């Protein structure tokens, strides 16, 4: 099979490896499309240690839509040719490999497959291209759920990448009334506008003014602020947490989903008297997978609009470089030619 091996900062080896064996209770999955994660870009640019346990010499990639190429004799309820979403935590039998299941290789070996556990059959209402976004959408959906949204609440999402867009869509799906998306990229903001979201720049006083104009005014620990019940950080910039501590509405919640490994300071007194909640969100659950599939099946949002570029597998390195250009790209797909 075709395989992509990470070989250190700025290096990817396109090679061939033996096809995985199809075990009696397992399957061999043929990748149809793979989406490029922001962490894939970060590790390509800066080296290991930034998340997803990508190792030098190992396969990587984890956002995929697949078809079953081979199925074991003891497998029930799944057939050759079924389109499936491989659940990264379980599909390889090793949860530690959730970020490195082999999405950038041609095939994935699954030692055990059960519908709704290791893999999820994909509805005919979801296209192959949209299905490649299921995994990042589960991350965004989980972040939205961790905000404990209530009907009619107002929210701001920082970051107009795939996860930020997914969080914004999930917040609306869960009942939020107004959702504002903030990002410095005019290119990405224009795509979110096409999905029906209000957007703004994420710089300083302009940001707070835009939030007040769209969401209204409320009381904060340090005075008048924007009426935002929920803040989701899907960008990872240090100043977002600082902004929330300075301008968070009383009794609001901030969810941090962007991956970062730096230590940040928190004003505990201000958080306490401002009744501000800081919530972490990492990973996803089967509940999130089911909600994402329901969102995609509903047709309320054309999630394929988030896909700005598509490359053949042979151009993986070029694709990863493009995925790291927020002024030109949002979601970038790898296509496995049939």
C-alpha cells in the first residue's frame, strides 16, 4: 500500500508498506479522503511534541472517510464497500494512536470492527468529502457541548478553522441564538459568513465593539462588556484567555479546545468574583459522533463550503503547506484516487 511516514521537521517520506492483514473480527479500510489537522501542520513545521504522539518514522493522519476493502469472517452488520468513519480512539486497537491511525496512508488495519464502536457507517445523505470532516467536527461539537449551552444563549467562537466552524455550527444546533465568529483571516471569515455566521476581526478594541454591537451589552467584573454567555477558544492565542479574564460577562463560560502546551496565568480572584468558568475540552465521545452525523444529515449547513483545496496523495507535502496558510485555505483534503 501507499504510505506516508513522518520523518521529522519539514520531512515526509512517501513510500510503500505491506498491506495490513484482515483478522477474523476485523477489517481493512480503504481511505477515500483524508482531512489535514492543524496539529499535522504544526508537527510538520516544528517537530514532535506538539500533540497526537506523531513519531519520526511513523504513519500519521487521523481525519478520514473510508470504505471497507476486506472484512473478517466473524464480522456482523458490516459489508464490503460500506462507507465508514473510523473512530480514532478505537479503530487500531490502541487509543494512544488516536492521532496517528494512518489517514495519510492508503489502508488502515482494524483488528476489531463493530458498527457504532470502532467504526460508524456513514449515511447516504453525507458525501465522501463532508465525511472526511467528521473527526474535526467531533472536536468542535465536544467543545460546544462542554460549554453547556442553553436555549437562546449568545456565544463567540475564536478561530475560523475547521474546529472553530464546527463549534459555531454545533452551538447553533444546540440552541444558541447568536453566534459570532472572530478570526484575523478575512478569507476564512468570508467562508463562515457564507454559512450564515456574523464574523469580526479578533483585534483589541475593535473586537469588543463588534461583540457589543452584535450581542448587546451586559455586566462584567470590571464594568460594561459584551453579552456573551459562551466563549470558545479554537485559535489558541494567549491573548484570548487574557481577553476573557478582562471582558468576560458575569456568569459566563469559556471553553479551551485549541491545542497548546504553554503555561498561562489565571487571575483566580477576578475569575471568582466575576463568576467566570474556565473549561477544558479535549477529544470526543460517541455522543459527539452521533450529533455530528445528525448535523451533517440535516442539511442546515453546507459543510463542504469549508473545504477550500483538494490534492492527490502524491502531493501530501504541498497540501500540508497549504493547510498552514489561513489567508488562502481553510480545510484541505487529500484524495485517494480509486
